[in-house]
């Protein structure tokens, strides 16, 4: 009898809606098979490696140079995106002008456009005889085959993150917040810095953080414009790809484990930070 | 009503800056794709996209996309139903787990699949001894595509279904609705636009996935070459016009995605006004 | 500081929110803008504040004392504004919210941080919240938030304080307290206050004078007492309390409606009279002045009085009458009992004019 009446704590109340078992079954199967199981492949590959071997691979000078290239490119892209993403979100929410809907739709282009297409297009545009390259190179600005091109491609693919996280928060900001600041005598600049920006800050940091994480892993958009010179314009994703093509699976896996750990940690950090901020604004609820 | 930044000169300079940036940074590349694709005329474009290997790449991409969508649709709906309609331990964890594909570099995603299902992997080795090859073949491409596109449907549905709550479904249960009828008659009409948008995003990403697919594909022309990989091959062969002809096809799908999104948002906002 | 408004008109798109309006408010007055939603009261308040600008083509003028502020931006008008939903800055502590106005002053006129601190604590003491200075708005109750909002608005010592439905979002008890407390603050500090409300009780209790508005127009400006006793027109009469109607044909001084009859001194023809619940008495028999039979449908004790609801064939809508407890038990009032209503006095507003006439029924 006791076995029959045994219930796990969360089963104590009768479920009103149907489909718990089915949806739980599908979800768990999918998450385990598609998302989690493959990660064990990486573990399997790393198991056969000693710690010193692992350390040697991930600190190989060419690999370290690729970290520097990737991180600095992603950082520059994130800063560009923070500034222009904020500007675009502001303009799209606060002003009315002809073509606004078109501009709004255009914001999602980098997410909708395949990265390889973005890659060859940017590479062509900024090559020495491309539309932009022709204009910029006489000025001494070399974009293709330099870190500038890498940052540009990263910024292109990740700009929607900032726009689309800041936009809804700005939309929800009630007019009274502006009005209260103005009624208390604040000029536009001061009011923006002290009242509006703090409201947008969590969204802006989250969006910029997501853009940064995305840029760290970007591959298709970058490799065409980067030139991929070892020690100079070689990104970490390409490093992994090159090792795979050389059948150096252990090396590829070691580097991939670093990339994976960094992205997951960053994502976790963004989530925790955001949670802390939201608790303050909503009084612990 | 007056708001911060409403002064005419502030407004005009900010709008100009935003429009200039978007034109240069977003619109110009889009224009360039089509300009390059049609650089040698319409007939060359047609010849390029009807070329044998291009057609094969289109076929493979369509196959992978058609198989990916139903899988992720089923998963997305099941997961959204689970986490928005029931409370159970591990719910938050499950919601976090589905974001993994967003955080992982596509190359790393391809790599983990290759390590598991490739000849050296513990599953791949067993499959190999039974003469089944998943990696460097279309099933591998399908598997990584499902992986990278898995969050889209769920991510569109969860916030909406959370906001709508389960009152309507509970009312339907008291009226005797059961199981799938309940979902079809009560839930589905409320979520259909989000569901459609989730499918459109899944479609766009499935068609365009590059990094993960390039790791597991092997890029054999006419066999395991998807359209984005084909673009890369042509571009590296210095066949720029050919590469951009295929790129233009992919860009068209992107434009369709943007248009569909704008249309769906317009519909939803009109429904909200009417309500 | 006195406020003078001349030719204030406002359109939003094609709809008119305010017809050309003039209003004078004396220095130190506490004025209530009262009206239903859409009456233009909030628009008028926001125009005084400078949050909206009046239509330019009719030559509007807004004067604070002798100072013409028509074209002065809200940030330079030196007003205090209290918002309906408090509009506190959520990311700032209570202290920083109250200090905000002082810290954004131009450097020349900005007090030192020590002075700001002292002043903010003085204000917080005044609103009895000094112990919550370090809290964030989300950690406060609605009433506390509104007090912070008031302290914030008063930090710059404005001579004009404007409040937009300041107590609308609070529950009844807190609302009572805050009202009394605002009145006290107003009297002590001597600024000129204008507040918006849709609650007639609040307007009548708090204001020196009430501005009653409807459809973008000022209907009447008067002291609460005058307003209640001499409503200028039918709208004001109806808006300020419960009203009973009787409508019918007047022939030879008798208003007839179905089997109801009432002696009135009104011209022949179709007429309508209005009366308040306290102007109705009940008895068990009719007399020669009034024959108004009705059936009691509900008897509800409300404080010192009993509220009786009456229906009859001749009424469009049920009547309300208030009687004393003793009277109710003498009459033996209960649901279903047949009674006769008798007006002590009544009001009449001829159609299309704002002139009022009143009549009183002589005691039998």
C-alpha cells in the first residue's frame, strides 16, 4: 500500500492541465540527446590527455595570439555596438520619422542573414577595390586582412543584441520619469545621464555582454575578411577549425573546451548580474 | 507632451546619425550582395543558380531545413508547455539549458558532434563497426542544424505563454476539454503567431548555418555541400559572381524573414489595439 | 504666488481637450480641479506646469505673479509637480530622489553637499520618512512613496505646487491621512497649490475653491460650500452627489408622471426636477402637495443614516432617500413596503440655459 501511495513532493497536488508526462518526456529526451550527450564527446576526447599536454596545447603561442585577436576584436565590437545600439534603440523608440519601420526591420538583418553571406559581402566591400575599401585605403585605413575587419564583422553580426534588449526597456519607461526629471529642473544631458541611463543600464550591459559572447564564437562572418594570418589575424574558432582539418582532434578539443567554458561562464555571469539588478528595482520580488 | 531629447536639433542630429550608421553598416552590404550577384547580368545569374552543383546544394539545404523544422517545432512546443504550465523542480535549470546553443560557438558545436559521432567517438566507433556513417554525410548536417536551431521556437513561445497564463486552459478543462483538443482549440489560437515566427527564425538559421555545418560536412560538392558552404567554395575559387548568386538566394530568404517579422508584429499590435 | 490663465486652449490632433479657458488663482490658495475623466482637468494642470503647451493661435498667456511663463520650459518654471503614480526614480534611494532637484542645479547656485544633506533630512522629517532615507522606492508602500514624491517636489521650495490625482492610487484610509496632511503642509508653507481629482468628496474637503470641469470647459468655480448649495448648472448638480429625477408634464401647477403627482411652481409643459437623497422624506400616506407612491427595494444602514432605495413605475431610475434610524423604525421600513415620498425641496434647470431655479414644498 505504501508503495502505491508513494508520491514525490511535487506530485502532491493533482495537475489540472493534461500533458505533463508527455511534454516532460519529449523535453528531457531532447535535452539529453541533442544538447547534453554531445558535450560528453568533448570530455571523452580530453580524457586521454594529461594535464601538461592540455596546458601545452592551450598555451601554444599561436593559440594564445588567437585568443588575443578574438578577445580584442570582440571587445571593440561590443563597445561599438553599445554606443550605436543605444543610439538606434533611442531613435527607434523616441522619434517618429519617415522610414522608421524600415529602419526597425533592418535591425534584424544580421540575425537573418547567413554569416557566410555576411562574411563574403563585408570582405568584398572592404577589399582594396571594393566600394568601401576604395574610399578608405587612400586614407590609410586598411580594414580587410586586419583586426579592424575582424571587429567590423563581429560588430555586424551582433548589433541586434544591444538594439533588441534596450528597445523594450526604453519603450516601457513611462513618460512621467522624463517629466519628473524635467520638473525638477534637470537639463537633457543631466536627465539622460542620471535618470534614463540608469534605467537602461541592465539591458545595455546584458545586450553588450550577449553581443560580446556571440562575437567570441563568430566564425563565418569573420574568416573571409580576416585574412587568417597566423599570430596576427587568426581567430580562435578558426584555430579549432584548422586543427580539425589537420585531424588534430585532441588539440581542437582542448581549445574548444576553453572557448566553451568561457562562453558558458560569461552567460552565467550576465544572468546573475541581471538578476541582482532586477531584484533591487523590484524590491526583492 | 515634452520628453527628454525633444529639442529639434537633438532630434535631427540623432536621427541622422542613426540613419547614416544603418545605411552604411547594414543597408550597404545588403545592396552589395545583389549588385555583385547581377554584376554580369541576369542571364549569368540564372546560369549560376541553375548550375548542377548549386542545385544540389539547394536540394540538400532544403532537405535539412524541412527535416529540422518539425523536430524543433515539437520540442519547442513541448518544452514551452512544460515550463509555463507546470511547476516542478529543475524548471529553471531546463530553461537555462535550452540557451546552450546560443552561447556556444558554432564551430565548437560542430566539434562536439564530430567527437561523439565521428569514427573516433564512442558512439561513432560503434556505428562505424555497423557501417553507419553520420559525420561527413547529410545526417550529421541535420543533427548539428537541429542543435543550433533548437532554442528558437521555445524562446518565442515561453514569454508569451507565461504572460498569457493558464486560465483559459483551466476554463476549458472545467468545460470538459481533453488532451490534444484542449491544445488545438484553446492554446494554439493564442500562440499561433509566435509559433509561426519561431518557425521562420528556425528556417532562416537552418538555411544559413555555416560554422557548425562546415565542421561536420566534409564539403563534398554535389553530396554534402549546403548552400552556405557552396558560397564559400565558389568564393574561394575566385568565382565571385557565382558565390554572390547563391548568396543572393540566401539574402532573399533573410529579406523574407524580416518582412514576415514586420508583418507579424503589425498583426499582433493591431490585435492588441482591437482588444 | 498667484496664477493667471488667459485663453488657454488645447487640441490633441483633431480632438479638443480644452475650450478657451480663463482662470485666476490667488496667492496661497489651494485649488481642486474636479471633473470626470476626459473633462480636461489634467490637461489644464499640465499646461500650468509646462508639460503641455497650449494652442498658440488663440494667444494664450500664463502668468505666475507678474512673471509671464507662457513660453518658459517646465524645467525653468520653478514648480513642484507630484505625479499620480509617484514617478520616483527607481534606481535611486529615497535620499537621492529627494536630493535630485538640488543636485542638478547649475554649479553656481548649487548648495554644498552638506547643505543638501541637511535640507533633504529636513524634508524627510517633514514627511516623517527620515528613517527610510536609504531605502529604494520599491521597498516602500504606496503612501510612503507619495510622501517621498511630495518631499522631492518641495526640495526646490517652489511657490507653486501642482498635483495630478495625488491620492488616486491609494486606499481609502491612507488617502484620508494624506489629504489632511497635505492641507496642513499647504497652510504651513504657504505655497499656491492646484490638484486634480475625480473624487468630489476629496475636492470639497480639501480645496479653498473648486474648479468643476466637463468636456474641456470650466462649469463653475466656487467655494465647496457655495458649490454644493448653489450649483451653477445641471452638470455640477449631478456631479456633486446622488440625484433623483422626476420628469413629466406640468399642467395648472401640477407635475404629473404616471400615477405620481407633485405641486410645483413651473411653467406649463414638459419639465424635469432633481433632488438630493437628503431632500426626500418618506411617509405612509400621501398629502395634497405630493402623491409619489413607491416600493422600498433596499434598506441599508450607512453610518448615522439609513439609505433607502425606492422604485415605482413612474421612475426612470430608482430613487435614493436618506432617513434617520429612528424614522426608519417608526415607518417600519423593510423591503417591499409601500411608502410615499415627499420632497423637502427640489431643483430645476431649464433646458439649454445655465440659470437655476429652486422650489420648496411647503409642509403640509
